[in-house]
């Protein structure tokens, strides 16, 4: 059974203080690892898809990386508007569905 | 703009009552999904549909029912058999099924269901 563990559960940063969120996964034959951003009371918004170890993708202050066991979402010089819950999900093998982690609640204080 | 519309935003259910959550998409996607989100929990799949007039149970289908009579619509009914229905419900779609191979899920804005 696919498993996704995100850490930390919550992270509080000062504006400009860079950090990383972790997503550890167990899946047979990774087909894709996804990062989503979710604002309170709204649906998740797609950020990145990573397919193979060593792959990296960037969008503004966010950079996602992937190894064979985990993915990191690096946040460089965050701003208060980056505050949200960040969700990680994987799909692999013949499994048709996405398995989601519980998310990391990021709060960036001005 | 293309997207997924869920309604209502908030819904209240009385004991013994069935309620229906609406999900409409204008993205021309074949596949649609319903997820349940509880505080501090990952999203869990309730039902999914690969194509019109076809749908399959997900991990937590008991107490729920769906229909897929039109490509753009995938309503979810929470029946009285669902004893703990309070949650945030998310509808999603993808171009094809299964997702994850060079594509992604698009989500609606969700419906918060509470029990009176």
C-alpha cells in the first residue's frame, strides 16, 4: 500500500526566512509525485509534478526536488502570501489513485 | 474561464436526511472524482468516474452514492447511512484516467457539510 508522510505538520517562519518541507513516500514504481497548495476553505491548487529521482522544478519562490524516498519543497525568502497548507501526493505501479499526505501548514509572519 | 464549480459552499444535514452535492466542470475532462477531507487527515477517495455512465467505488464509498449522466456533471449524494458526514468535500477532474501520467487533478473549491 502506498504511503505518504509529510513533515513537519506545521511550520512558522518569519518573512524572508527560507526553509524546506519534507514528503517521504513508499510506493511501488513511482509514476508521479505531486505538490499542491491549499488555502483555507478552498480546493488544492496544483504546483508541481515530479517523475524521477534527481528531477527539480521551480516556480517563483518554490523549488521541488525528488529522490528515491522523499521530496522536498524548498521555500526561498517566503512572503506572508505563501502561507497555506502544502499537500504531497503520489501515484505508482498499477494503482489508479493518488495517495495524499496530511499536509504541512505553513505560516509566514510579516 | 474553464474550471470546476461545486455548490453549495456550505450545507447542513439533518439526521436521516439525504443531501446532494453538486459538481460541474467545463474543462471537457473525461475523469471525475470525489474526495473527503477531514481536519488533519489526507484526502480520501470516495468515488471516481472514468467516463459517462460509469463510476467506481473508492476507499470510503459506504454511505455515499453518485451518478454520471453527463460528461460535465458528477453529483454526490450523502445518504442517511453515512453516520459521520461532517467533512470538507472536494470534487476533482482529470483529462484522462488514471491521473498521474503526465497530467494532474484539477480541484473545485469544495463544499463544507455539517450535521445539525
